[in-house]
C-alpha cells in the first residue's frame, strides 16, 4: 500500500466531547487492534503516520530506528507502532514517564517531536505535509500531558541520584528516597 493510499485511509473516532472528527491516518484493519489494546478508561485521541521513530536508550547498542510508523496518543500513554497490516507496538510510554518533550522543525521542513524519558529518548519525525495534523497533535498531546500530571520545566527537577522527575519543592526523591539538594 502506498503512502498516498495510507493517508487517504481515514478512520473516524469519537473525540472527548463525543463529536465525530476525522483525525487518524491509519488503515481500517488496525482500528480493532488499537481499540482492543486500550484498557479501562483509556481512549484513543489521535494517531498520525510518521516517517520514522528513533528509540535512543542509555545503552547505545539497543538504539533503533523504525520507518513508516504510527504515533498514537491516548488519554494515558503514547504508542509507537509499525505501519503494517497488523498492530506491532515498538514503544509504549506512559505519559507520566515523559520528563520533557519538544516540538520542532527539521531543516527539510519535517516536524519533529522529541520525548525525554528517564531511561531513553525518542524522536518522531512527521512529514512536512501534515502540518495541520501536527498542530492538532501538539494541542492534544500538551493537554493530556498536563492532565496526567506533567508540568512545565520550571515546576520540577530531576533527582541527581536516579534521574526521576520530582516536584521542585521536594526534599526527598519519591523514587529512590534519597535527599535532594535544591
């Protein structure tokens, strides 16, 4: 299936208000797989096909780049899945594990989303023709990140012992229990 036909395969999902909107660029065959993977009160918010997704863990030999992937945002997590006839998840990241993120543009005009987690970094590259979809992704992602407890960089610090994100006013790390110097 060509990229053009993938982009034309639009699935309609219900947004948070129950209003129908076209916001996903994935084949119909993946709809059931994605929805069945959601648990409890989790729900799909947006899904965009990306050119590539790079996984950069602290161990450099585990680094990997996946091409033609889907970047999926739910109420509780982000998922990076392979673009194929069945759902193959490469990365499943809870939103509260993301320490910081940044939307930017590449030299060629493609959109980039960088996610920094405690143990890894992810870089998602989205085609430059999907600018409107990226703006919607940015809005939805930021809303969910704040709702799940994500904060701006001014509101937290990282534990110098284990690297976990903790509130700025903390005296002890909630993860390792060690005293934090502010």
